[in-house]
């Protein structure tokens, strides 16, 4: 894929910024610094060399001295841009969020640097990313990922079912509010993602479990999850609920916001409907919603409020 | 002479950074290399280049002549252009991990460019990327304008649909952007009520406009928690509502139920979430949240079959 213009321009300006106070720099060092091949750095320099102020006479142009034999560069004339370009707000937020989160994750060798970075970026960024602190099981999962070994977790699903699962964890992630582990699950015989705050307990798998997990993963054909299409109407006041659903097709109608979506599970949708934001829904789900709502209202009726 | 797109952008940048006063569009078209002499084509190219430069944080100042209003000139504020951040090689290395951490495309792009810029500061001591991932909600369109307004301490106006209030125009002194629970929020002072409020960016309709002078207010010491967080008491069936349990303190209540206490700052969204658990989670206090859940369940009990 060709590089986007915006990325190239950012690097061109950053090259000028680096060369503003680094002199006689090997092209190889620039390539390492900006994560591109040396040939690309030379193309970038060639481009910068012909840019400058209107008129474009030799004195108007950006100028370098280039030692061909040694392949080393110095900036001779930067036309005012021998300086480092500031971070755009979005870039600053992206960096601050990553730092905040890496700190919460407690990543080994960079911990001290991350601490001081957080303080430096705080003055620069008008944004905070709230990151739930990592649950206790994280360390054990990290160790298992590093060792490519299986663990047994006791898990409460979104439907509130409690299961014991043998999993081979592969990746830990967070969306800022909850933490997840993704991996191969022997019970589901497929890749699954689990929320760490629903992991009730965790232990290392024993030798036999270890072998059976690896064998089973080897021998499981990739199968698609069972999906169905659901259609429902959302109250316009809760429009953002529909907009937050990944992959949803949304259209406005007189009776509300029409949503159509392909899903593997429907329990979250029943919950959404119980929350009162859904006006109409597929008939099998509507029946379930009505039953559960009546049960809940009965529970409220029999339970006196406090205070 | 054939001038490539990145080259034309650099020429525009250098021209606007070196102009003694400002440059009008006429002057830009005539003097800066690479622009078409055709009116419509020039407008298109210039707008596109200007947007790109702004999106990477280049402060393009628009000067209007006080007598001739259509006499618009452009220049770049070189002091504002410069990055004011000094980092050690270890810090630059740690910050570079941001490239690996972000999973959503807009944040990955922003992090990649931000890292390029900080790598202009000095050599980087790189460390290995952790096997972890941060999935931040995709930014809303209003994010950049709000960050800019916060930096300049300018008031903003926008159209907003509240959870419990009708769509209307708001005027706000913006303080801070917060990413939380899968969404982006603006924290600030609502000029109408004079109180600290949180606005969810996905409920902002249309453009955010800056209003009034820069430096119009000071950002006071503030907590990023929404105003009064209150304790909610809930009866939860044993083994149920795991994600509610993870956020509060739990004590045994009777043989098959536990008493859960959670601090809640967004009562309306919380009522929606609790209603989703139906009879498995019954709010005892406070009364308004309990009533809110009951009202939602009553609505859900009447959910229709979708046609």
C-alpha cells in the first residue's frame, strides 16, 4: 500500500526537526529513527532539497550537505523549519492514552520512562483516558501467554452462566473500561474473548490438560459461529445506543430508529430492550423481553424500597 | 514543472512560514510552486492542502483586513508550530510503543504520526512491544475543535441531545476531554446553569463553533468524576450480574441473594443497565433510580413485535 501523503509530510517535517540539532548524521541512523528504508530517506531528502520560498532560487531552497562516500547528512538551510513540529491534539491524545494504559498494564522495562512521560504529557494534553486498573488475574495470564501454556478459568458469561474453561490465552486487551483476554477455548472449540472481570478464578493447567488443549487446537477445523439477523426499533432519544453497535445498519423512520444487525448472540439485545430503549423487536425476542420484564416488576413489587 | 503533492504542501508551508506579513490566495496561486492556475482547481487544491496541514497541527492563521472584509490573508505562526517537549531516549522509546498498542484505525494513524514527531526530538532507545492492545472508541468529529477550544480557553456552542432533556443549543466553557466506558465526553461548565457538566460527544449534533474571545475563562481545579456520585444499593441473585458486582462491594444478604453497593455518577445510564438484569438485580435505594428502573421495565413489558 502506498504511503499516505499525510504520513510522508509528517516525516519530512520531522526529518528537518531531527537534523536541526543533529549534525553529520548517517542516513542509516535516520532510517532507523523513522522506521523506513535508507532509500526512502534519500527520496525524502531529494524532495526537501527542491522545496523553499517562492522564487525558488538557490538561496530560497532548503539545503543539505551530503557526504556521498560516507552517506552522512547535515542540514545547512532549513528556511525557518529547522524546528520540531508540535503534536496535533489527536496525536497527543493517542500518545497520552497509550502511556496511561501501558502504565496501568505495568509493562516491565519501560516503567520508569512511562512514569515521567505521564507527567510530561499531562501538561500538553487536554484529555484523560480513564483506564480500569488491570485485574489480578492479568499477571498469571501474561505469564501463560509468554510460556505458550494453557490455563483453567472459572468464568461467568454475559448471560450469567458459570463455566470452567481450559484456554490457551494469546492476547490481552482493553477498551479503557474493561479488560479482555483472547485465546483458544477448549470448551467452545474455537477462539473466544473473555472479560477479565468475569474470571472468578484461574489456575495453571496440569500436564494432561496442557497436552489436550494443544492437541485440540491443532485438530479443530475453523468453523464460523452460528449467526442470525435481528431487526429492532430504537427510541430516537437513545439514538447513540444504536450508533454504538458495531456493524449495525441504521435508518430513521417515523416510528423510531430502525436497526438491522447480524449477531451471534441475542442476550445483550434482550438486556437493551429491558432497559427501555427498544420499541419493537423480532417476535421471539419480544416474548422473552415481556416475560423477563414482568418477572422483574413482580420482584420489585415484592421487595420494599429502603429508606 | 511537475510538482508532487507532498512537495506542493511543503512549498505552501515554507511560503506561509516566511511571509513577512501574510499571503492572499491570489499571491499563493501566483507564487507557490505546483498550484493550478484554473480557479476551481486551485480552490480545491488549496483547501485540501490547508486541511491536511491543520490536521497535523500546523497553526495556519487567517488574517482579515479590518477595512476590506474579503481581503483574507494566511500565515503560519512559527512559535505555535514548534513542539515544546523534551524527552530522554528512553522516554522516546517507551512512547514509540504507542504505535503497537492502538487497535482502532483513527487512533493507530494518530499514534503513528505522533511517534514520528517525537522521534524528531532525539535518538530513541527502543524496547519490545508488549502483547497487549488498546481498543479506544473511534473519535467523534467534534474532538479536534473541542481540543483547540480548550487550548485557547474559548467558549463553544453546539446542539446537544441529552439523555433526559430535549435537543437544544448549549454554550459551554470546555475544560477537558474524557474517554470512558467506550465513549468520549466533554467536561466543562454549562453557561446556562453555571454548573459542571459532562457531555457525550456522540450526542453532539453538527458543528462545534467557538464563540467569544480567547482566554475567556480559567479552568478550575475539578474532579473528572461527574458531579455528585451517589451510593446505590441493589439486591443481586447469587452468581448473577457479574459486571455490576465487579464495580462495587458485595455482602451476603440471605440464602440466595447478595447486597451490592455501587457509587453511581450517571443515574440514567445506570438505571438502563440495571433494568437489563431484570429480576436478577433489584434496586432498593435511592428512590429515583429505583423508580427509573421500574419505569423502564414497564416500557419493556409493552415492547411490540416488529413488523
